[in-house]
C-alpha cells in the first residue's frame, strides 16, 4: 500500500457512517448473539483457534452478520475476500478462486470468501462455488436475511454450518448507542452529545433489533441538532422520533397503556370487529411490540373465542405464528393482519373454553374418581382376570359408529361440560350429537 492508498483509506474510514466506524474488531467487542459467540460456543472456539469451516450467517438486518465476518477477517491467518451478491458476477468469483488456488499452491495459505446477501446469487452462481468449497480451495462465509433452507443451494448447505442471528434486544442496542456517544476515536464522543433516557429507550425499541438503524438515527440526530446554551447537543424524545421517522406512541411495554392496548386488541377480535382489531394490531406493531407476542394472543383468541365454531381459525393462527418467525418484519405485519381479520370475522363460541373450566372445577370438587372398569386398559397380562376392559363396546361396531355407554366416572355420569352453540360449525356439531343421542334413546343403536 502506497501513501496515497493509505490516505484514501483513512479518509474513507473518517467519512464512513457511524455504524461502519463502530463495527467491532474483536469478538469481545461484539454485543449480543451470545447463543453463538459465547465463550463456550462452537463459533467462538473456531474463530479463536482459526479453524473455521464454511458457515452461513442467517438473520434480520443489523444483527451482526457482516460484523462477525469482519471479526473473522481481523483474527484469521487466511486470505480474506469479500463480495456482495447484488453486484458481483461469475468473473469476480473466478478471480477469487484463482487467487485461492495460487495462495494454497504457493504458500499453503487458506482463503476465506465472504459473500454478503448470498441469497441473491442464482442457482448457477451458487453451483459454481460448490466444487471449490468441497475440495477446500475456499472457505465460504455466506450472509443472508432470507431463510437459507429456501434460498441457498442444498449442496452448499450440507457443507456449511448455519448460525442464526437473533434481533438484538433493546438493552443490547442501548449499550451500542451509549458506546457510540462516548467513543471519541470512532464514535460521536467529540460532539459532547447527551441522550435523554426516554429517547434512548425509544430508539432502541423503534429499531426493532436493528443496530444499524438505531446508530443511523443517532448520528443524524447529533449532526443536525443545534447545541444548547450549555454547549451540549441534547437528543430528546422528539429529536429521536424525527430521526428514525416514527411517531412516539404512548405504549409502555410494562405499563398500563400496553395492557390496555392488548386488551382492546383481544376484545375487538372477540367482538367480531376486524377494523378495530387491525387498528390495534397496527398500534402494537408501530410501537415495536414483539410479533411473537402478538401471534400468541391471536392463537389464544382463536381457541378461546372462536373454538369449534370455526376450527380453522386456530389453524390460521398457528400457521401465522410459524410464518412470522420465519419471515420477520416488515412482511410479518401482512401475515398477522390476515390472521387477525380471519379470527375477528369468524363465528364465535367459547364453549370449549367453558368446557375445560367446568371440567377443572369438577376435578377440584370430586378429586380423582375411578375410571369406569370397562374403559380401563386391557392390553397387559392379567387385565382380564381382574375385569379391566370387560363390557367395553367398540363404537365402530355399531351404526353411525356410536353406541351409548358410560364414559364419565360414577358421580359425574350425567355431567355436561361441553355444550356446542348455534354458531358456525358448532351448530352442526350440536345437531350431530343430538341425532346420536336421540337415536340411542329410541333404541335404533
């Protein structure tokens, strides 16, 4: 590197965004992701020992995929090359592969190739890498925001270890922001800026686990906010809101407003008002509520308030919960909206909820009554000698696959726990049960 290259690199570093300047250099500087880089974890040990195999980092934006690749670049003795799949083509990969072969043949040196947004490579481009990953010419590090099991060549996956990065917690992002404000060399320490506690919490929540978004907003706030009379730059809640382009919503995740909003959300679904339900969904999403928390509330409502009036509501809710885990925001809001509006519009019944409540109350009152003898297990040696299973009537041997016999214990013989309503599919359930019971009473079975 000559003097001009050195000066150009220094200027680029100085003018680069805050998120880039603050990028950790060592594993000890990395915030979060302790489930994969904790001292006792495989990735930590592999990086420290410089014994990496091909790996794929998978997770939302701003969670540290590129950061971990850069840490590896700073600690490994291997040649490190980086390309971005949005701009690179086959020629770029051919050049890296040729250099890797030269390094391996002449110097016995390994080559690491970091491909950012690897899911952007089409199948042919991914296939090109396969033999060189296979024979160890290159050690591949791929980074993707998409589920690699859907977007990356299966052959590459089988030769790589996949590490899923989680969205950073609010506490993690607050720690990063405070470091940025105090770091004089790489951060904003020389600006003498201070951030209000509520503004710090707001930025951390509004960033939705994306450290880059939070740092970008903080940098914008510091660079555009005039100094106060005390000579300092004060980042208030209002400034933070403007910089991250989100309005401040009165929504304390541990306070009354949180529970009021969640309560209104559930009651709107229960009350069959899809407009109100989707409004409260938007309110929670806008405030940065955990999408997994929202999905759990929808599943509960589907079972508690819709039940068997439309059993498909629970299927939709569970599918939505699984989908938002895989996809994440912002697309997850569409999936949640579909589930919320379906549950809100579905016919309602709390009969299943009432049934388990009545049954639990019966348990408290009667304790453990004996199971009727004819229902007891008869599949072990000696069961018949003591009468277990004797007299059991196999329902499928009778018309309509139904026969009247005692199923509840003595003392609860006539108890009614589940009473289907006239709503939705439960009306058919109610009519079917009535038909079976009437037929049995008439002696037709």
